[in-house]
C-alpha cells in the first residue's frame, strides 16, 4: 500500500505517476512501466516515472492531475499498486500496422483501452498512424463508431425527431451552426448540438459559442438546456461523449493529419451518442477547402450515407461553395460577432453567411417534414427576420449560463492592422488556407479575440491601397508576425 | 529568465519541464506546448507541464533528469525560455504517412530532430509507424543510415581492416559474438563490437557480456580497450552511436514491430559509426526465427549487400540454422555461462554453440584474408583450443573493468524448476518463440539471472519424465508464472 501525494501537475496527456526509487526497486518497477493502481473499487492503469530526490518520500505515490481525477482520492489516501501487463490491444494495433483488417472485438478493445488511458502515447499514436496508412474498411468504420459511442455517455432525451448537423469543414468563418440551431429550435425541433473546438482551424463552433456562453456543459445540464429550449450549442469534449475520439484527434492534430475512416467514425459517433435521428451534412467543395473536388465530395457523401444507414440514422447531404471564406469574421470572437449580426438582423450582417444558414436550416425543415419541398428556406427566413431565432439563441445562451449583448459589444483583439490591396482590380480568389494561416499567426484559436475581418470577397472590386482585411491580435508581436505573413502572401488574387 | 529547480525525476523519455501556472500564463504557454530553453550557449527544446500547487514557486522552471542532462546546469541557474514552433520534420513525417518518398534533407532533418529530442513521443511514433506501413525505398534506407551516423559519435581508430559482425536474431541462446570476438581479436584483428540489450529477446549480447564486465563504456574508453586488446564487447547505447536509432527502437519495442527498412538502417548505422570495413552478417533461418524462409533470407541478404555497397563497406552473409535455440542457456547469465564453457574448453560446453562460433570466426578469418578459403574454421579452432581465445576474453573483460571467474561461479536465479517430457520419443522440434516467452515470464531480460537451461535439442532421444529444461527465476511468483506457461505448452514437439 502506498499513500497518495497530490503533486498538482497537469500534463494534459497520459496517466503518469511518481514512485520513489526505493519503492520502485522493491516492486521491480522501472520508468515507463505500466502499473495498476487500486483505491477501494476504482482502478486505473498508469505509467511510472522514478523519483530519486526528496520530492517524494518512500511510501508515497506521487499523482499528477489526470490519474488523480480518474482514480479519485486525496492526499494520504491508501492505494494498492501492482505491475500491469501490456493490454491485448497492443497486438491488435500491430495487426493494423501490418495492414490486416480488425474485427469488431479487436476494435472495441482498442477503443476501450484508449478511452481508459490504458495505452501509452506511443501506442495510441501507432494506432492512429496505422488507421491513416492502412485505410479502415466500412466494417471497421462502423465498429469504430459503435465502440466510440459505447466508450462514453449518451444523451437521454425522449423526443423524435432529434436533429443534428455537421460540416466537414475547411472553410474559415463558416459558422452557420450558430444561426441554424436557433432557427430550427425556434421552429420547434430538438437539436442537441455538441461541437468541437478548433483543431486545425482558427475557430471551432464551440470556441465561437464560448464568446457568448459557457460551453463546458455537463451531460445533465445539456439535457436540461435542450428540454427547456429545444437546442444547445456546447463543447462535445466537456461531456464524456466518445472520449476515445478526443484522444485520437489529439494525435491527429499534432501531425496535422485527418484520416477519412477515423473522421467518419468520429463524426458519426458524436451524432449517434446524442441519438440523432436526422443528420444534415454540409460538404463545402473548393480548391483550398478540405474537399477539393465534386468527385471527392461524392465519395465522402456515399461513405457518410453508408455509415448512417448501418447505424439507422437518416442523413441528408448538401454540397456547398467552399471556394472562399464564409462571413467576414475569422476567429472565435469575430465569427460570434458575425452570427449575432445575422441573428440581430443587422444591416452589416454578412449576406453570404446569412443565406447559407437559411439554406441549411431550410433543408433541415424540409428533411423532417416541417416544410414542403422547396419551402424550407422561406420558413427559415421568416423565423430569422421575425426575431424568433435571435430570441431562441438568447434562451439558449441564458440556459447555458451566459449573458447576451449586442454584436457591437463583442470584444476583439486590441492590436489591429489592415492589409491593403497591392493593385486595383477584381478579387478572383481568396485562399482559405492562407487566411487560416494568418489568423492562427495572429493568435487564433487559442486567443478567441484574434483573427481577421474581411472587407472583400470573391468578385468584389477593389482599388489599390484599399483594405482587404484587418488583422486582430492581442500582442504587438503576434500582430507583427501575422502581418509579415500577410505581406508576403495576402491570400487574395486580384486581376 | 527562470531559475532551475532540479526535480529529480526520471521519465526515460521525452524532455519534460514544469512551469508554475502563473509563469505559463504570463508567457501564453499551455501544457503540451513546446518551448526553447537556453542556458549560456546550450539550448534544448522541451514539452511543458503546468504546476498549480506549491510544488514549484513562480520564477522557477522544474527540470526532470533528461532535459537537465542535455542542458546542463544546477539548482538556481538562470535560463531563458521562449515558445518554439513545430519543427519542420513534422511536415516530412506527414509526407511519409501519406505514402510519399522522402528526400535526403527531409530524412536528415527528422533524424536530427529525433536525436535532439525535438519531437514529442507522438510525433516520433508516427514516423516509426509511417516507415513501417509505407516501406522505405533503398535510397531512403541509405539516407536514414547516413543521417543516423551523423547524428552521433563515430569511432576514431586508425586501423585496417576493422571487422564487425551482426546476427539478425530471433534464435534464443545464440550468443556466438561472445566467442567469435575473442577468437578473431586473438588472431590479430580489430573488432570494436558494440551490441544491443535485449529488445524482444530474453537476452542481448550486451546483457550477456554485462554478467562478466561493465558494458556501459564511453567512446573514449572503448577506443582505449580496442587499442589495447584489439576487441571489445560493449553496449552501443552507452556511447552516443546513432542516438536517433535508440529512440526509434524504443517505439518499435513498445509495439513489438520490426520494420525492415529501419532495421537495415539501424544495423548499418552502428557498423558505419565504428567505421567497419568488413561485416559478417549471420541470418538464421527457421520456422520460428525472425527469418522464416530461404526466400526471405535471400531478400534480406540482397538488401544488406546493397546498403553496404552504397556505404563502401564489404559484407559477407552467412545463412545458418535458426530452427531451434543455439547453446543450452537462454537468458543473460545462462548464456554467459555457455560462452565461458566454450572458451574455457569445458567438456560441458554446448557443441552447437561452439561449432557455429568456429564457423563464423572462420568465415571472418577467410573474408579478411587471414586464412585460405576453407581453412578459416580450422584456424579458429586452433585459437580456441589453445586457450588464446579465452585469454583474449580475459584481457577484454579486464580492460572493460570486469573480473574473471570460471563458468561454475556464474550466479543463476535462486528458484529453479525442471520441465519434464510428457512422453518418450525423439525431439522433433523446439519452438524458439515459446522458449523466449517462457524465459521472459521467468524474468528475462530484466533479471539477468533468469532464464532456461536446455538438456535436450532437436533429434535428442528422451524418456517420459526426463527433464527437457530447467527454468531459473529470482522469485517464486515468476517461477510459478513461467512454469504454468511451460506446462501448457513446453515448446518441445516429441514423437
């Protein structure tokens, strides 16, 4: 038995504990070893680091935050420690690395081991790489989806239909969810929307909503918000929804990779966990978007449809224009401001963001039978222009614990600089990836107030010296850094 | 500027440092971030963990052992800290994950970043997986080899020829190096042998030699030992020889994978780092060995020959019998005892180990022109039987700082149990992998005194109840564990 010593260290990652050299030697444990720790009925697996200083006396186990949170317990509590052999999933990961197909049990074992932190960072990374290099079959994708759902919590709301929406991404500023959710919730639909934070983009929907309301909402609270208002926009990471997926995404993020099979499983697991009956999927297509061609879009559409069919979920897929940013703001606060402008029916609202949101909301209203074919967008516009959508967002914000304000009060980065046109002409193209790079250089997504505000879109006329966009940052260093990139390549093609 | 606080924690892995929450916030740093730390002219990259307890006061940087060793410095020394962007190799790793070929510069950048610990565990793991899934081309293998050599130290001894030997492994007990090195060094050859510790086997040559002498020998000492005695048997990990390779092997080990391209580069880098002019390569072939067929052996032979040719190294490849363990002992101490028995010309010496060692030594003597074609093994036998080989081993042991003793004094595990034949008959086969599994269950390779001692080999006659082999362990638990495995499947086929 060892006593817990709370170290107060966050690693953000794998479960690490400390043992004094003497305790480790007594148990024949070395650094990097895997041990099982038991406290009453709870048990976790963690990796050992060895202390040979006074940092930790003999008889104690030094716990970092992540294992302590999982195991529970306080300073001085007794725990039992025993060596743990390698989990079975290691063999399955090797199998996948070897290019072989996994069966349902193998996949669910891997997912359970990942979600319970029984795999080291190395092992989990190898699984992600293996699935990236040796593509997952449709069976594997469906099993992976189911396993991810089972590894986490599921929403318990007894309503039909339950609507969800998703965009495969790649288009900066494209924050339609902030507008579509209040519109369709105002129409009486149930839409328990959980979103992600930015992975490779300047802002995720969760980051954007967070400008207006807390998104770190528990499952119980989420259920209460949805029961009261019909909708919500929260961070999926806050509830234990497909927890294995978040760990997989973390690995993908560090390498900037995006494996199709895992992406399908990841998206569908989150939808299935909220028990969505109807899913609207937006696939933006454009040369610098995630999906570059109609052919690739069609392939993805079929894949999503097949997974949805096997899960018993209805799906409707919409192809949209992914050739340039949607809306004017890029970055959480700037995108939140755009959404508020649309919902508050401001004359300054970006029309492209408004029209796309109405189209998507209309598709959903038709899909679930709330509007006749071809009449959905009309109904959506009525709901928006009447102010009902904004009132619904206010309800949702309040239910999530936020407070509302007009779009003019949204706080932006305090350092600002305009990037102007090097020549006169017409904007031929705006490169999504360049815009993303500049916004990130300015501090997005970590700094919610950093980003870009576009004054021009494709086909706009512009005179030499006119401002194409402003960069917002919260430090002069970051502003300088972003400006330097923008001056090398503004991302705009003018001719 | 922050002050160093020595934490006294060994992680065995990536470079981790601690910052107080306040210092981290001031610098906009989060857990998992990469930072550059500078102390006078030294600089390292490390990953941030955040402390929010009294463990670390504001103004301090908590250093674990690995970064402290690289950076140097003591408690209270001042260091500068700045955010570090992702290294370029991340993009190259993604390229390889995508199945594309890397060029020489990309490979050398990745290797430098791995050897300098600039990559996280996740990133390094993805590189290893990518090279495993998307095989390396011959060009990539050669560049990887060169980059590994350049990332580390090289031996500076002005002699010709310099001989090296390598076995691709997979056969338990096969500790011929312990015998071949003293024979050929006694013949006047220079053989600066660096070996690995066990990765997936019950013992490596370095583990075995360590029973007799320290193997944790610096480059300067190694050069001195070789200059004095002509040979050495040390642990490659102790000298900074192709350091990136050790990190790659660590990842491979955790998943039990062995990528051919990386293996070629790994072996050849270590040979090239000691400036070997002649390499003898032993490829054991057997159904439960690493190389299972003659076809696979021929493929491997050609690959090795091609890499050697491009590096300007002469190579001779020998195919040997890998169908069963070589020698009687399996496990470091038991294998060291076998080697001593052969070198001390004991009547109990395992003849298969002796004969194979003589064959290999003979091949080398012919290869470098010290013996005529077909006469090498004869010369080797003379050197062995005259006691010159043993005296050379004694010289080497003493030069490395060990002391010699007769094979009877080799200390073995204090718990022992025999596994007996379930029927009478003739031994048809012995499964290498099963023997390995049982020896590891008994505590090998971590416990040098654990392992197996075989009383029977293939084609031996055996009566029901006679002992096939003994298991040695240092705890009754481990003995029981290994015995349970052996009783389910002894690894022997008798008919």
